């Protein structure tokens, strides 16, 4: 039996915070200082519980063993999704001055939507869960649920925790906020287009085929 409060955590240091900001430089664009600080802390908390020291140490995969990037890390995905989400927001906000979308929530949500992946991808966790799935499950909970926990633990607003929780399958049981809807669509679009561009490992081909996506060969 494993209790999270007994798991040794690494100390959160200035170097760890700097590493998060280096891997996710868009965090500096958050207009709300408290939101920026707590967003960094959420990622530091996530990393401190695992073997990963940087966001860029986490494999660039949608789920463990699924949609692995040929090149790139989780930071590559997070930044790409965030840029797409902001572009979507700007497009629709530009259509009518009455459109109300919280840019900081979209930005923070894009960069934090997969904050739970550090825990779900941690090699020690994966080995323990795989050894006996009948014990705690495989995994005990997916990264969206654990990501929401991390956001709440870091003191982030419920709007951001909601994006972490509802950006994937778990959100099908909820009414998604507008900001979550934007991030969720950007996330799914990112993986689909990455697959179509041939940026995923060949093992992804059967799943892409089921979605009627054919990878294009990369140029030299």
C-alpha cells in the first residue's frame, strides 16, 4: 500500500523553478503574477514527486506508449498546444468585440493541461503498477485526474484545474468551460496533425489509420 504523503519528495528549489520557466517560456506571458507563480509551482510539485527533473525530461507521448514523437518532449507538445489554443482564441475574439475569453486561463491551461503526466509517466510508478495491476490499477488514475489534484494543491483556480481534468476523456462526463473547450480542441488537433505530418513513431500508424489519418513521409 502506497501513501502519497509518505512518498519522499525532492525539495523545490530556485533551479527547479528556473528549469520550468526555461522549458515553458510562455509562462512569463501570464498577466496575473499570482497565476504565473502558482503555475510554476504546480509543475515543480509534479516534478518533485517523480524521477523527472525537467518538463523536457518527460517523454513526448499522448499516453504512455501511445503517439510517441519521433523528436521532441512533453514540453514540445505543451507549447504547441498552447500556441494553437491562443490562435483559436484570437480568431474568435476578433470576430466580435462581445466575445469574452480569459486569455490567462487559456494560456495557463494550455501549459498545465498535462501536468499530471510526470506522475503517470514516472518509471518507478509504471513499474509498480505494471507488476500488479490488481493492486492499485494501471494506472490508479490517469494524468487528467492527477493533474487536477496538482493544480488544486498548488492553489491554482478551479478554472485551470478544470482544464487539466477535462481536456481528455474524463471531460466527456462534464460540461467543459469555453477555455477548456479551446485547449481540448487544440490538444486533439495537435496530435492528429502531428500524426498526419509523419512526426510520430511508426507504432502510431494503426491508431492513426483507425482515425482515417495517413502519415505523410518526412522530407529529407
